């Protein structure tokens, strides 16, 4: 999984804090690595489906790689005061909730597939994180728009998973 391997490169670039010139610095280099890593997600999915190479390992690693990459970026943005920590908490709670649903489903020999809302949430989050890399030239309202979009899509997709899988969560008798 190229994405997982790119996360340390991404983080090192953020912490190096270098300027090549007034247009290229370590944050911009990290943004390029983040974009490449995000694009590998799309490429992985297309390759796996067109070649019919969907594996259990891929089903496990793909969402995990997404989470590692997006959480790394989110935590960086919290550190530099571009993203409020409470938004990351909403994302973490949703991820734990969906993982819990999937674990209960697996114990009952059922599979909870990724939902359309979950895919939209991931897409919106990645786009907003890319936009946030430009925090030094953005108006504050653009950042707030990204905060709202990340929060709203996270909550909606979390509720969607819960509603669609409420039967799985019922207590056994």
C-alpha cells in the first residue's frame, strides 16, 4: 500500500519546514505527497476492480490507509491551528462507530460494505484537506466551509451506516 508508505514522507516534509523560494516550501511539498497518496487510492480501486483482484487484505488495508493518511493531515492541521480538534473528534467517533458495526457484523458472518455516503465523506474530506494546505492564502470563510463540509459529511455518513445496519446491532436473545 503506497499510501501507508507515503505517510512518513508526508510527515517528514511537514516537520522539515524548508523554503526553496517564495512559492515552494515544505508544506507545499507535503501537499503534493498527500495528493499523490490520495490518487493512489483511486488507482488501487480501479485496478482491483478491473482486474477482479479484490482481496480480503485490500478490503482491510484500503480503509485503514485512508484513515492513516487523513488523520495524519488532520492532526497536523490541528497542531498549526488550521483545524479545530473537535472536528477531528467527530471523525474519530464516526470511525470507531463504523468499525464497531463492522466487527459486530463480522461476528454474525455479515459484511458491511462501504456506503455511498462513506465514499462521499472520504472524497469531501480529502478535497478539503488539500484546500487547507493553502491556509496561508485562504480567506477564513474557506477554512470554515471545509470544517462544515468535513463535519456534516462525517455525521451524515455515520448516521447512514447506523440506520442501514441497526438490525446488526440488535441484542441477541
